[in-house]
C-alpha cells in the first residue's frame, strides 16, 4: 500500500509514444458482418501499414469495439487526431493549461480527459496501438450506426451479436485468433457482458467506465430515475442511429433494409422513459414500465451484469463521480480472478472525462498506455511488468494517487457516527447539526422540504456526466445546495483519516404524505468552509425494502451496502405520521480527511434535476416536507469505514 509509482509509467509511455514497427494505418470501410439471424452489422477494420505502404498480411492480434454511438463519430474524431501535428499541438496546449485556483477549474478537469487517453480508449481508436502490431475492428451495434436491425439494448440478441463478431474477427486471415476488447461506457458494458460468457478467442478486455448493475447505477438507483442523464443518452443514440450512409446513397448501394429497420423503431426506450415520468398512479402502470419494475423481466436481466462469471483478464477504469461509480469497485471485487489477471483504476472523474489526471508526474500512465501493456501481456505474451501495477490504483479524494492491495483498504473499520441536533456552527443550511461518536442526549425532529438549490451541486454534475462541472461554486462546493439541506458536521480531525469502502446512512423518518424521497451526500469540509461532495446516495421511502441475501453488513451488524430490489412487488407502505426507518446506500469511496478538515453529511428531500422518483411515487410524496427523527432510542447514523474513529 502506498503512492502510485512513476517509473513503470514512464517506461510504458515511452513504449507507446515512441517509434512503432508500422508506419501508418489502413481502413476497410463498412465491412459487412452477417449475424446468425441474417442481420448485417457494419464495421470499420483498421490494419497496420508498413513503410512501403503495404498493408500487413501476417496475422495479428485483434481488438474489437462495439459501439451504439455510430462508428462514424469515432472515425471523425480519429481523422481529426490523425492530422499531422494536430494531436501533439492539442496535447501541448493542454499540458500548459492550468485553471487551478480559478472559478472554472472544473472546465480544465474536463479538458484534461483529452491528454488522459479518452479519445483512444473510449472511442476505441488508438493508431499507436494499431501501428504496434494490432488489427482493430469497430462495429456498430445492431440497430445503430450503419448496422441493420433494431436496437436491442444490451439484450440477449445483442449479446449474441457480440459473441459472433468476436468469433468472426478471430476467423479472419489477418487475425491470430486472439481477440481483446476495448471501448468506454456502453462499449465497456458490452465487454463485461462478453467476458461473462467468453467465447474461446476472447483473451482480455479493457473496459473504461463500464456499468454492471445499471438499475442501481443510473436508471433508477433507490427508485430515483436518472432524469438528467437518461434523456441525454437516449437522444444521442436515437438521433445518431438515423444518420444514413451518404456514400452508399451517392453510389447506388443504399441499404433499404437499414431504412425500414430505422422507421420501425426510431425512438428506442423513449416509451419507457415517458411512462416512468408521466404515469400518474400505480394502478395505471403500463406493461413496459411494469417490466422495468420486475426483477425477472427481460429488460431488467439485460441491464444486470454478472461479473462473478467473468473468466478473462480484465482491466477496469472507473471514476468516483461517474454515473457508473456504484459499479466500479463492486464489479472488480466480484470478478473471480487472481490479482495478476484483474486491475482496477479509479480517477477523480466524471463520465465525460475518464483518464483526467493520469499521465501526470507521480501518477499512473495514460489510459491508452495502460491498455497497450495490458493487451501486449494477454494477446502477445509480452510482459512489460504490468503485474507490478496495482492491483488497485485509486485517486484518494483529498489526497493523491494510491496503490492498494485490495479495496476497501485493509486497515479500515465500519463505525457508527451519529446525527445530532447540536449545532456545529459551521454551516449555513436548512439546519446546522453535528456528528458525534455518541447518541444524541434527547429526541429532536428536524424537517426538510424539497427545493431547487441542488441544481447547483456535484450531484447534478454527476447526473449530467460532468457537463455542469465547469462551475466550481457548484461542483466543488456544496454550500449553495446546502441551503436546502439538513447538514451534520463533525469536529476537525487531528490526524489524516482515511475513508475506504461502501457507506450506509440509516435515517429514522416521518412523512406527511404516503411517500417520500431522500438524497444524501457525504462531504469533506475544509477549514475555510468549502464543502466538497465525496459520495452520494438516494432512496424513495416506499422502495426501502432490502434484499438481505444481496446486502452486506459490517461486524457491528449494521448495513454497509443495502440492496434495494426496486420492484413493484417489493414496495412497502408509507403511513403519514408514522416512523419509517431507511437505509440509504452511499456509493463506495476512497478519501482522506486531512488535519483540520471535517466530515459532513447532507440530507435533502430530493435531488432534482439529477433524479426524480417514478411519477406515481412522486405524486404520492405531494412534495410535502419530510422529517428526520434524532432519538437516542432509535438513532439516525452513518455507518462509516474509517482508519480511525471520528470524535
């Protein structure tokens, strides 16, 4: 356990950025790949070219990337970056750009994704990797891009397509039969699904910001629909899939089946989102929405991963504030492979800036560099020492890069920290309470109402994939949002105190209506008052049921990660005026409170625009005030994994 070492990173970077065996890259455009049901997928195949201009004819290891965002987009970005001297110029400008200390340092954080490997690993086209001796296949997922069919979002047919594309690539004359997979976000999820039922040729994957349990990541964690991210995402896929192949229109080879398939399903999943947001009552829930709230439905099974089934070497990159942050550490721990066959790298990033902070002095190498040494190890049997890396490398919030032998950190213990009505004197909030190692002395009831201040928050920035993180006054400081919150702040720590692992917030609540919606954050408060969100959680009161078999508890018997089924048949009643105990799962973190800093817990009656309850449940809340009971007999507390007790 220690800081991330720089020496291997420098050597690997020189390997990736230095001279390569091949001079250039050849592209075969829109290669048809026929699936077993007759649907034709389209792929671009990238192959290395030698100094004489000849395309390499000898078999090479092959990387497969399947994207729903149209390979046309990947190609446009790749073409721009392949312009002579453009990429070095852009990276040079970024290296000299330092917005630290300005009100928009978050904008710099987003831009630095470009020099952290986002283009090469998320979009999947790394020309340096290809020129080192790999073939790359970038294919449009069924029903997207130029591929035929209708979009079967992570469904059984789409997963079979992935398997068939891998087997097709392995069987080509230019392939050695060894296949790896690359790509980020949806393409990262596709990799995990493939590795859970790995075809023989698949030897390694490198998913960037993948999700695994999508219901609890972004679809509706705690019963709160991702109202910021989901509309943006669905619009992106559904609009780009309608872009036609103009070249085929001009040369008379236009694919009319593609056209008919698009007309048959022009707006995939919009019906579900619309029903979730507009259905007024539970007795009017239509079939599509009912299926989304049924654990055994095809929809729910499609968006639920099984990392415990993964059998091929896996390198996962995640971000603490990514929309899939809930899955990153959880899926890594579930993968049943030895440490030398799985790696976890987590940055202080959102969904829009993976890799930001890598490649800097003292930190891990850029993502595309790590991807190169990972694939060399498992597809070429060339070991550059990747076994010396990790296995867990994290940006410790409040500190810097750390290398751990496991996650959570081994020397942390879950302990109760109680919420108290005693004023801390540190917050200008809806109510300024405190945190204590002991239960409160007397009962108190505090009330919080829904508001709009959370629009200026890191929670909203997370839900927007980081797009609103440009304003530090919102994304890096919660004091504006806290005007609508109950805040509970501890005393300053006197020694560095590490927080590592999942967190549970146990609240005893009372509602004035037949439902309620709660959002919470865990914050690091600096001596000058800046309140920085470390992690977040949310829960609809009627969806508070916990599946004990899928939940975890600490040695003190309290939940560390309660698992809510989020189904219609598991809903529990909320009786106005009657106490309701809630256990709210907070996304696992790695952070350090430095001397003089304090821990703070913020409690909100909502977190719009990031999320909203399903409309019937939102209507049941009537947007009425919600109350929190602080009672020594039934205390509210946070179960916190720390390296030392908090006073």
